[in-house]
C-alpha cells in the first residue's frame, strides 16, 4: 500500500457524501462508502472494503465532519496506513457552464467560477463545493480536481445548444442547453470503442435511471443531448417532467394559486413517473404494477418509453444514422422489461433486431443484445462515473 498512489472520487450532495478509493494506475477499487443524512438529527456512515462493510449511525452535522469521519475511518480500519498515500481527490461538479470543456485542477479562480454558476445549479454546485472545502481543509498539499457533468457536452454547436429565446438572454445570462451525466456518456463511448470496430462511430447513449438523459455522439464528440439548462429538461424521469410546454408553469400557478417557485418544485419533484402513476417514482414497483394490469402504471410507462423513443428517433436523424444504441444506469443496465418496451418502439424504424430472451435476463453486465442481422448494434454497458473522475484526477495530478 505504501508504494501505491491512492485517489479518491467524491460526489458531495446537499445531505450526502459518496466516495470511492482507487489504486492507480491499476484502477483497483480499494474502498467505497458514503455519509448520508448530513445535517439531520441522526446520520448514517458506511465503509466497504475487503468484502466487509462497516456502518454506524451518529449525528453528522456538516460536510466537514463527514470528511473527518471518512478519513479517520480509513486509518482506523486499516484501509490506508496514513494520509501520505493519498495522491489526489477528484470532485464531481454538476454545472461547469460555458467555462469548462474538461476537468481542471482546482484553484481560487476555478472556485470563483463554480460559485458563479450556483444559480444555474443551486442544489448541486453549492454542496459540491462544500465537499471540496471539507477535503481541502484536511488534505491541503495534494491536487484536487474538478470533474464537470457538463464538460463532455461542450462540443455541441450553437444551433444545438441555444434556445429560441431573446438572444440577449443567452448572451447575458448564459441561458442555454448544457446537458448533464457527461462523465457517464463519455465512459460509454470509451468502453464501446473497446468492444466494437464501428466506423464511423455514430452512437446514441441512453443513461436511464431516476434521472435520465440521452446523447447523440459522433466520433466521440457530443452533437446533441436531452437535458438542458438544468436536469429538468429532456425525457420524462422518475419525478421530473422532461420537456413540456413552458406555459404549463404559468397556468398551473394560476389554477393552483401557487407561486412559480412552488410549481417549479412540483415539476422537479412530483412529476414524471411519480406524477402520472400517482404511486411511485421507482421503476421496479411500476414494472410490477404494470404487469399486474394497473392502468396508471401502464400509462406512466407508456409515456416514459414514448419520450425515450422520440429522442432516439430524433438523434438517429441528427446523426444521419446510428451505428450503436447503448443503455446504462439503474434502469438501462438492469431492466430488461423497460429495454424491451423501448426497443420495440424503435426497432422497425431503425432496423434493429435483438435477442429478446437475452435482453430479459441481462442485468448489470456488458452484453451485446443485437443479432448479426441488426442494422444498429444494441449494447448494455454498466456505467462507472467514479472511474472517469479518478482517471482525470490521476492524469492532471501527474502534471508538473
């Protein structure tokens, strides 16, 4: 362990802090865990290593104490001999705006940029920074790297990222499409390149979980992505609407006699699969209800699948064809039920032929679902956003 370089990938949320430790350059996972319910009366902390799990409940009032607890546990449990073997920390930052097209070493100027973008992602950038400050307080001399959800999508052209709003809104306030889940979409492209020799590489990537987005990618560069200014845009999700007529916000506020802020919150937290089904945002429960004949569950799934199919069709046209369609994230990796519904919506138009039985039994592993006769290859590739954070952190930390 003393001769190895350990890197930490951090994803700090408003009430949680997730982490994974890797030995580099081997990319060997050493440990993982999280601090949850930060700021609540009773928090939870967990640490997994060597096929063991250590967990406890205790108050975790802020991110500083969450990081202190994490680092202390790594030493006490023998995961690390000392902090000296930690060579870098990579921090997930959701919104990088127009400023960052790649990961960067964090300095005062980078912090100022991230802070300036808090209005565009108040639920994400602020806690992301809190996580950085907490780690920096303890690990002051090692490199810290910001890895942005939005960076991979910065290759879009203006006609793909601008909105048809007054132009000065775009130029003065940076109101435009940014896209998210960039590290996941980039990981899929890199992994797909190892699995197939497609040329030219025109790929539609589908990150489908409780939050979900699609991307159209040509030769490893994003040309279009579904999420927009915020993660509310794009396809329907677990609790988010995805793209809707903007006037719904105005009319709902009038009808319900609520503020626009309240309605905006409802579009984020009470809509999507939850809103239509009236039951749950959990796709696993909706699958059971759907198969049991629950009409609202069926309707919610039909909307969900149709929105995804619409974007796949749109991106097929945008790319002038597609060589591959890739599924990932919680639903995309693990649910043959939803993959089948989606594929059956688009297979005739795109010339897709896939192994139905193989699809239904595929869960959480790399599998090619399409048959040799299919015009578009169909893959399931489990995502690994943390390893993307680690790779960039390792690469940047090596620079003099």
